[in-house]
C-alpha cells in the first residue's frame, strides 16, 4: 500500500493505522466521538490488516479488497485534515468535523445520506489551500473563504453524485455566491465553485490502475481535464456574473502493479474572463492549488 508515497510494507499499514489513531484522538480532544462512527470502522479494519500482515495470515482477508480501497481514501482525507488543521482553534471547525463523522462506512452505500462526505470535501479543499499557505476562513454562512485586505474569495463546494446533477449543482453554487457577495458589500468578492467529480469515475468502489506513480498522475490529470472539457459549455450556461472560476477536483485510490495502493488527487479549473481578463486576485489561489499536481501529499 502507498500513503503519501510510502513504499509497500507491514510498517506502512501500521503507520497508517497510527496516523488514524492520532486523528481520532484529535477529534476526541475536540469533544467529538471520533471512534463511534465510520472512522471507528476503518480503525478496526486497519488493526485487523496490521495483525494479519504481522502473522502472515492475510489470506483470511480475501474478499475485503473493496473495504481496503474505501478505507484508504476516507482515512487519508481525515489524516490530511488533522495535519492541516490540528493547530487551529476549534471554532467552526468542530461543527464541520462533527458532520464529517456521519454517514455509511462505504461511499458506494451512502445513498442519500451524503452529508458527512459533502462536508469532508469542503474541508479537503480547505486542506489544499492550507497546504499552499493560504489559510481558509471557515466562519460565515458559506462553505469556505479566503479573506485578504482588499478582496474576498468565496468558495462553494459541490460533490457530484451523478453526471446529470452537474447543471443544477452549478446553478445552486452560483446563486450561493451571489448571496455571499451581498453579505459582504464593502469588499471585492470573487466567487469560485469547487466540484468534486471522484464518485462519477469510481462509483465509490473502483480504482484507477496505472503502471507507475507517474502514469497515475498522467491518467488522473487526463480524466479530470476530460470532464472539464466535456462540461465546459454546460458550466458556462449555468453560472452568473458572481462566478469567477470553477474548480474540478478528482480524488481517487490508484493501484500499482506491485499491489500497492495510493491516494491521489488532481485538479482542473476554468477561470472566467468577463471581458477585462482573468481577475488577478485569483492567480494566487490557483498557484496554490497547482501544488496538488506537483508536490502535495498523495502521488
């Protein structure tokens, strides 16, 4: 298994399980019950994996590959939140983390109870910004914001469950960004819609297969860029003047020939030219998000 580029070994599973244990302890320290919901399920599964690998009895876990794939993605995201936000005062973060803990253990089985992973996507986008040195603001009625002296980037996050939902989700995000601008009339408001497309590619259970980490990067970049291209006309027909960029985010587990698994993310984005060029304030954020492709945790 690979996590953040670590090689396959018994110790990798053990380290992964310990990282999850630390993240759960962080949640407990905030007054949440980190082990009571789906992350407790992941913890018990990883402990079983570690013990089986130590004893050489992994054959007894045959048929649980899907559980492993789901666990790697979900746990990787929580570990990323812990690493990004553990030094911050709880504030609004606690409320969001409490929601992240909800939902079915398997993404493929979440049905209409998408709340936990929806809030998780918001926080993962915040992690990407924090990783690049752009601390997100989690207060206020919107999903996320980046607040500077002379402008504010409002970010509304939409996690797609189906391709046909794209237009309605973009329209909703655009309306929300209009509301955010009206709520902050004394500054320049820039609006970004962040769209998670991972479930469209994986259905919550498939993996991306590559011959190397480099090919995984190439294939994931191809997939998210293809979606962006196919959705471009529909996106432009669905936004309003308060939308200045749309970010497409792909988070998947990839499989390598040696049996290793890794969590990887890719992005593509459209910055909207309203006749006077792309707003320069957006470039700082887009440069931060470019780090996902180059040196962020994952591939």
